[in-house]
């Protein structure tokens, strides 16, 4: 499909075309021409949209679906369609399926079954067999099949020697390990943050210390072994400090934060809305501000939707019994543009997160493969259930005011518009 994007404002921080309004012609999947005015010829789909902005394709470092095993939560087809309409041309897919993704064949399943979609899947393999935290999985074989990293999704590596050996082993093939930042014993199966706000509502608290002890331990192991470590979805001010200190030492450590923890705090929990039950839990306003500052100063190099669909039976329970997790693709852009500068935001969801996983940059220039996200950063709206494209409806940001909205993407020779 040949496509002409008309009067698109290009957001490409640090590049010559940044903030320039241009027509962009795409032919046979490549950007063939960028100019102030291009006339559409025959067999060209014309895209003219209010306040159209274009950037390099967005990449999300933590997305979960359900297939195989939990198709009632989200299928690959609907999940990828949701990601595309939410502005993402690539997603790192978590291994939270049944069976767990811990083999070469499982990795190939996702690559083969996503080839015909506009949004590309970059699968993450489980670090341990069946994500049980006992025995290392087939890490090298999975990477050869296409895995971009290894992670027991939302499960801590409680055995420090296992992490040590895995960091040593993966250096032979430049593998990336991911370690969920939570000490299981310290968190004590608590459901919310340990703070004044949650004490008032009588909920057992998960202290910041549970995250910080795990991170401090993991960083000590990393300093001893070398290798690459990514710490997903950090939530506390002290965690930021620990990671910043490690980066100054020259350790190869990166980290991410979820959109929820940049937008919400534990003050929201007063009505026991189970959609706000997250892992890690929502923290305080002091922590939220520290996370935003860490995004701005470059300590945090990735923001994720941490999209986790869960069917209604897992959420429509008493708060203590409900599963943790929320969908986040549809609300991601609208939530964050109002609390961040657009240029900073675009860098944190385009090439910076790709660098974490060793993926190549995406650029907007003539001759480049067209990998583009289309959006309007100006529109104000309220996120309602009608805006949910996912099969599951467990959305933490329902009812929240949004600014900016995705139009869709052009990628893999396909134009997908919301």
C-alpha cells in the first residue's frame, strides 16, 4: 500500500526535520519522499488528519496478552490490533502464557504468528524453566530463535546464585536478563503500598524496602559478574538513587517505569477499586515525583504501558483476593503527554527503549523503511470503557482526563488507523 501523509508535524528530537511540517510519501514500505508539498498520484491512500504528528514508531518494553493458554484475556490478533491503534509499531511481549515461554519453539510461535501484523512482536523468554525460579531455561536457544531478553514476569529471582550464574552465562552471547524488583519475604504478599494512606484504609502494606533490598542485591551481583541487567517497573525514590549510583560506576544496568506509577499514587485506593491493584503497588506522591525526575535526567530509559489483560473473574473480587494488573496500551499516550514534554516522551518510547534490547534505531528520512506512529498531541478527552480495544477491561485509568491521542501506525507495509 502506497500512502501519502499530508501536513504532518515530524517529532524527531535532535534531527533536522524535528518540528517541521511536511508531506511524507511512502511507497512499497519505504519513505520515498519528504517535502513541503507532494501531490498524490494514482493508487495512493491519502491521510489527512487534524493536528497530525508523526514520530519514529513507538516501542513498548512490557506487554502481556494471553495466547496461548489464556485467550479469554487477549488473543495475539486482537492484542496486536490494539497495540497498533494505540500507536505502537513494536512490543516486547512478556512470557506470561500457558505453557510458559521457556523454549526455542515457544519463541518461534510468537514470531511466526505475528508476521502478518502491522505491529511487530519481540518475544521475551522466561529466565527459568516454567518461571519457577529454580533452573535456568534454554536462554541461548531462545535468543537464537529471536528472544530479545529473559524475564520471569513479575516473579522475583529469590536465589542469588541463580542470578549470578545466569549473568555469567549470558555474557557469552550478549544476552539481557531482567529481574523483577521485589523481595518476596519482605513484601509478605501485601496488596498495596505501605504508607499512611493505605494504613488509613486498613490494608496490609508492601514497603518500599521490599523493592530496594532486591535492587541493591541484584546490583551487587551485577558488579561482581558483569553482564547486562534490566530492572523493569521501578517505583521508589531510593530505587532511582541505587540505579543511578550503579550507572555512574559503569555497570550495564537499565530500568523502566510504568505509566501508572508516573500518573497515579496510593491516594487513589480509598474506594478499593481492584483495577488499581498493581504489581509493584502504587506508591506515594514523593516517589512519583522522583520517578518523573529520573525520567527527565536519563536514569530511567524506558516508559512502559505494562499492559496486562485480566478477565473479569480475576478482578471482580474483594481487593485482597483480586489479581494484580491493568491494561494500559489505549491510555498510555493520553496519560503521559500531560505530565511530560512531548520531545522527552517520544525519545523514551522510540529509540531509547530499543537500545536496551539491542534493536536498531528507527529514523524518519528518505529511503528509510517506514516505521511510523501517527498522533494528535493536542486533543483533550476522558478515558472511558468505550475507548477500550482490549478484550479485557481491567483499566486503572478509567475516568481519567487524557491529553493527546494516537491515530495509529504505518509499519510492515500496513496502515492501521483507529
